[in-house]
C-alpha cells in the first residue's frame, strides 16, 4: 500500500530523519492520502528538538516523486481543485517551515509536484540518471504553488522554458542550471548525502535554524528590510551560549595548529 515512512537515526546528540514517499509501483505519485501523510509526518518532525536534518526521498530507483495523481485530478471540479492544490501546497510549505535543513535525495523522475517538492527543500542532490520537468500544461493545467520558487533557482527564462513547453531535462542540465546543488553517479548518491549531512551536523544547530528561517524571510522583503532582519537574527544567536562556545573552540583549535 502507498504510504510515507520515517526512520530516525541518532548521531551522538543529533538526530537525522529519513522520510520515504512510497508509491513505488506508480513512480511515487502523490494522491490526496499521500499528500496528507507527507504533511502530517513533516509537521510532527518539527517538534523533535533533537532533529538536525531531514532527508526526503522516493521509494525505489525509478522516481523521487513522479508528480500528482492524474487519475485523481481528472475527477476535480472548482471546489475540489482548490482543496487538492491547497493540500499539496501545505505539504511543500511544511518542508519550507521545518526548522532544520531538508535534503532532497533525487533518483529517477522528479516531475510536476515532485519538482515543486524538491524546490521546497533546502538542498537537492541528484543521481546522474534523474529527470526533471513541469509537464502540467500537457494535461491542461498550469504549474502553480511552489513552481514560484523556480525563478530564484534557475532564472525566469529557464523557468518559462520548463513551464511553457513541458519538456524534461536531465540531471546534468539541472546541475548546470542550478536546479540541483550536486549531480553525482547513482552509486555515489548515498555517500554524497552522508557527506552533506556530516557538514550540516558540524554546524551550530541554533545557527542553522536561524539561518534557514532568515533565508525564507529574505524572499519576501526588500534588501534593506532583509539587512534589518539579518541584524535581528545575529542578535538572537547570542541568546544562548552557542556562538561563544563554538567560537572559543574554533580559536583553541586554530591555536593548537600553530604550535
């Protein structure tokens, strides 16, 4: 049966969650039930104080998320269409609002809703065989909700190319465009995810949460307002001992290297 599973892995005092969207026989496409389950699981993780990162992936090797369920969408009317797309936005938004970094581990197809969910993640690591596209116009609907994040990643021209033609691009092209941050052979996918997790876990947990929230806030304000928000975030960092403690450790390590 399709479902969403979460596995928690403790790394010392830190915790990493691996969330798997499992509708493998249908390329992990999202219907109402899977959308609700995904949203519920991510929102639950937001309350885990030990959580430091989330890795989101699809089951199997053929797809990250192959899109939204066309069979369900073909039955929609104006009222149910609003409910369906609002629920899908809620799933994407839950990832953006999760306090910790979210890594999309992308293998196979990331199409439509799948690409929107990937765009809602903080970092994207793709296998070389991955395929990306926004084919909604080919089935009579526009690309909406988190497709609005694409221009920030790839620019308006490339966004128009994807949204107005419905074409797919491969992982190498996605890497050149800046749609993904890493493009690696499939055999190196898990090792790359693990290396990125290691880098995240070496950082201050409070600093990372402040940084993620600040990046999200920057998206909707002017540069001058963004600077003001940054100053407040910097000040908030000193509400705990994390900056002083980590800076002292950094200075002690630097001094030891000079001896």
